[in-house]
C-alpha cells in the first residue's frame, strides 16, 4: 500500500469528538498491529504522558452518537455491528493528534514509528483541507459581495433603459401664433 493511499485510509478513521479530531483506540491498535488491551496497558503505564487534551475516555452517550453515525455510513467499525441496547464491555479511549504522537514513544517498535508518521501526515492533510475550505469560502463570499453590487448596478441600468422606451408624459400644448378675438356679437 502506498503512503498516499495509507494516509487516505487513516484520514477516514479520524473522527470529531468534543470539538477535537481524534482516533479510537481500536483503530490505532489495528494500525499498530497490537491488541487494544496491550495498547491501553502501555498508556496506563505512562499516564503522565497522556493528559486530558491528549487522550480521554468517551461516554456511553458519545458511543450511541458514534454508533448511529457509523450505521448511517455503513462502516466496518465495531459500533456498526452493535445492535441498539447492546453494551460495550469497556468504554473506548480516543487520542488527539498529540496523543497519537505520544503513543510512538510508548509503543517502541519499527511499525509503530512508520504508522505514526502516516497518522501525522493524515492529521496534517486534514488540517490543510480545512484551511483550503476556509480560504475558498472566504473567496466565494468576497465574489458574492462584489457581484451583489454589480447586480444592483445592472438593475439600475435596466430601469433607466425601460424609462427610455416609455413615451414621455403628455405636456399641455401651447398655441403658437396670434389669437383673433371676434368683437362682433350678434
């Protein structure tokens, strides 16, 4: 699998929770080639490396939200296979970009290093895409404002042309010349 394709695949695993871009522990464990339990054990052994802004455990409500999200997307995630009302034994952890970077120091293997590089590239690519969309949105808004002014000017021009096609209002005719008054009366 090429790096570009791997980055694309990883980017599909990045979710947004609590306003942060995160990855599930299960997805990371699969990428690193370890069991989820082993990944979480390494994290628990190194809790000082993972503050709340690097990693957090998701709630049951967030799981339900993810479950409905994944079912609608027909994903192969663990949440899509769970039926409504079915419980998960352990609430999963999610890692932010910084948490994923910290995982490379905890999981010290060649594969972990390579996967970490790809994950960092995926996060960077998502950030670039978001910035591109913001720039594009700003440019579109500027164009809309510019052409809104043009639209108003064009409307005024058409109004002026319509007025030219209408006949001028009828004026009172003045009689030119002499007036002769009849002085004879019968």
